[in-house]
């Protein structure tokens, strides 16, 4: 269940989308419907999915009564929706619970209309204090406990088993026809503010470290330029969550 400040940030970003509130919105693994209930109150047409009926994350089911929910939806399988069914697809604190991100992003691209939007949030491995900890220890600063030997196969989805590496998800989004419009800010912690003097150094380092093959490959050059831009964006460096607003290409891919 996402914290209130994450829900606030996601709702804020969705309200900025073109055409709002006249939008059809799918929220994958929508939890207790915190995001959808607020968007529905604005006039959006909303639909959610759940994975397991006994999901421990869902503690208050009262809010779900007014929201259409498709149950038993495994995000590692084909989604039970027609091509181009929705204007917006949301995933709030969900990607990190999946074994792989390749399939679900491809499915999102299929069910969202051309020119539609994909908005997701996930714990931000690339925030500055996580980068610093990784530099010193080889371990990113996680928001939840690490995967351990005590976790049983059937319950692993409840843990953060697939922390999102931005460089990889950036490529996956591109493969599936999405381009990033902006990064949102969820929560700014004091320790991140203390590290803010490092921002110019990060900005410079990102622009100096360009894949050598990009000199001969114009598509890779464009990829590297985009990646370095977002990796040095203030929201990337200081936000506790990675909140990404993307748009699907108007052309078929």
C-alpha cells in the first residue's frame, strides 16, 4: 500500500496530463484504490486490477466497492484487456515486486492507446544517498529490506525482488515506444539536501561518460543523451521515489 505522499504525487502528475479529467485510466495492482478513488472523483473513468484475493497489502477494502476491479491479474502474463483500451496506465510502487520489467512494459504499451500515457513510481535507487552508499559498499540504499533466503517462492512478490535500475528501464521504455516527459518529486529527505552540493559534479560526470560506440551510432547517441539528462535531473537525485511520466509514440511500434 503506497504511502500518502506517494499517492499525492502520482495524483498530482496525472492531473497534469493532456485531456484530464476526460481520460480512461487503468491502475495495475491498484491496492486499496487510493489513487483511483481520487481520480474518479475528478471525473476520470477508472479501472483497477488485483493479483491475489488474500493479498496482505489490502487492509481496507471499503474504498474498492465503487471501483471496477479485475481480479487474478498476474502482471507477468498477458493483461486481460484489448489493444489500445486506455488513455493512461498507472503502476504505483509495483515494478519492484516483479521478477522482470520487460514483459509488463510491453503489455502496457499494448493496452494504452497511441499517444497515451504510462505513469509509474518505484523506490529510487539512483537518488544521491543511494549512489553514495553503493560507491562505498556495493549495495544500494533500499527503502525496504533486502531479498533474503527466508523468502518463499509464493510470497516473493510481496517483497522488493526487482529494484528498478533506471538505465535498464529507460531502454525498455524506448523499445516499447515510450518517451519520458518528466520526473516527479515525491518526498525530499534532509540527508538528500545535505548532499545537494554534489549535484554539479554529478551533472558533469553524466555528460562526460558517454558510450564510446555512440560516436558511430546516432540512435545510441540519442539514447545516451536522454539517459544522462534524466540521471542528473534534480528529481532523480533527491526524490525518495522514482516517479516517471511517459507518453507512447503516436506511431505503431
